[in-house]
């Protein structure tokens, strides 16, 4: 193995010369050897976009040699395109507020740029990871900006996935619009409803999630790029700061804006808490829906059995014929993960001190993971579960007819207490509510049929009047 010698303030290290990363990355890989949960690669790619933007701006400002600038730009483009993903193996849970990740990107771009110029890796007198690739930047403005850009891209994809899920739920709302079933409150028999009404309620919940998540992008557009270490902008000129914002807008296609007070963006992470909180709200709704589907499809003989979910895989290694609701179970677990990620983001944001939050790496990992998990899970939920749901009409009808839930319709005709007595009588005698009323002989058959018309009980008004 060919090696090259690199030096930092702590001493010298031999580096595998086939690697584009350098001494800072090697130290980080050793210090944070927690397994293979590496820094989110999409986040790395956005950092590379920032490096490209900085090289373009610094070249225009004549602070960076044109030839060196072109090499840095080309190397940054390769990283952004994913050509060097195997060069980024630092654990996501790292100390230093993201310095290790920033230096990893600086070193890979510097060494690849040197290679493009025909120079040897590690010849930092020509292109230096800090003096050239990191010119006018700091970890503390690069990393939060990259996180905001990466989050916006993922938010847009999640919003689209939620819009498609909402549409699929609305399709089921229409498909099941004329199928009656028994409603339930606190798991006990309640009033009749249409199966489609239940799916309509799910669609409304997802509609709120989609809109909230779509709108929260606005919170992420303001960046602290150019604020450098603590937001004061030391080592970054005003021309650079304004040009960087314009350049990032061009390169990303996003409506990014320069903060009028970069120190705020540098030290405060509450925006990420806000975004995560909306993801948690979405997770809560998804978990509620998934749990409802599991309950309503339970059985097929010993449970509720009103819904029929698509069968996706055999469900037991010992019970032949058993099929489990694996997609809703997956959704529930993703929701649990998002909620736990939100707790981590909350603690990390609250733990920042003075002019910097050292726990940006945790915020980055948790937020991007939640966004990715939700997007993929929502797509799977729609395609492998929601779109294939069917209704067991016979079970729905049987459960409705056996229930005394329609007793509420009698209140305006015979009063609450008398209606309660009749419901109890039906349960004791094991007969239907309709039969129990006939036995009381207090209403004509026509009146009973009008009052207990299930279709009338699923809409506003007083049945029978």
C-alpha cells in the first residue's frame, strides 16, 4: 500500500495514498468509531455544492487562482454527483459541531482537485483543504446551510408523497361511500357511519400534514452562509456574502435568503425543532391510521374483520395460513422512530451553548432520517396497503345489526332513559334493537323503520322527523 505523510497540529500520520480524504478525516474515523452509521450522504452532497459556490465566488472576486478554482469546482461537482461516496465514512454521531464532516469534504475535494491538476494527493501547497477549498467559510455556517438545503429537498418529496396518499384515501372515501358500518368510540359500539367517511377523515388528517410540511420550507430558506464562525462574518467580505447567497440560489434552484442576523442562525436551532415537530405530527396521524387498519382488519374470524388488507407475506413460522398486517406495522414503527428522533432533536437544540450548538450532527442525522423514512414509508403505505384495501360488507352489516348503537336515534322520540332500558333489554334477550322496540309496542313499525334507518343516522338531523 502506497502512503503519503500528512501533518496537522497534533503531529504526522501516514495516509493510504489511494484515499482522497486526509489526516483530519482519519482522526475522526478513529475517534468516532461507533459503527457504520455514517453521515447522511445527501447532506455531504449539499456541502459540496456550497464548496462549489464558494470557489465560483472567490474566483470571481480574484481571491482564488482561476486554475485552482476550476479544479476545485470540478472536484466539488463530482462529490455532489455521488462519484466519491466511499470517501465519506465518518460516523454521524461526532463531536465538533460538524467540523469532521466539513474537513472530510474539504480534504476529498482538495485531493481530487490536485489529481485533476496532475499533482500528487497531499500536495497542499498547491491546493489546501482550508486555505482554498474552505476559503471564507467555517463549519458553523457551512453545515447549518447544507442541512437547510438538504431538508428542503426532502420536505418537497415528502409533501408530494403525502399528497398522493391523501388522493388514494379520497379514492377509497368515494369507493366505500355507500357501505354502512358500525362506528366506535373508546372501542365500544357507537353510531352507524359509512366506511367511506372513515377514509375521508384519514384524508383530511393527511391533508393537514401535507400542507404544514409544505409550508415549513419557508422557515428553512434563511441561511447564515458568510457568517463564518460565530455569525460576525470574520474573513468573509460583504461582497462574498451577498454573492454566495445569489450563487446558492442559482446552483440549488431554491429561494434561499441571507439572514439579516447570522449569529441567530449560527447559535439557535429552534427552526429544526419546529420542522421536526411537524414531522412528529405527521407520524402521529400515520400511526393512528395504521392502528385503525390493524384493528378493523383483525381476524379474519376472531377479530373485527370489517376491512380486508392486501396480503403481502406469510405471517408465521408455526401457524400455517396466518397473514399479518405487516405494512401498517411498518408504518407504526417508522412513526415511533420519527417521534424518538424528534426527542433527540429537541434535546440537542436545547443543549446549545452561547454562540454555537455543538450537537448539530445529531440534529442533522435525526432530521434527515425522519424525512427519508417518512417519504419512503408513505409511498409503501399507499402502494402496498391503502390502494388495495377492500371491505367485508357482510361483516359490516352483521356487526351493525347486532349492535344497540342506534338507540341514540330514539332519544327525541321516547327519551334517554326509556331508550337505555330498551337497549339493555335487547342485550339481555339477545335480540336486535329493532325487535326490542317492537316488543315494547310504543312506536308503530313504520315509525321504527323511519327512525332506525341507518342511512339517516350517518348525517345531521333528527331521524324520523
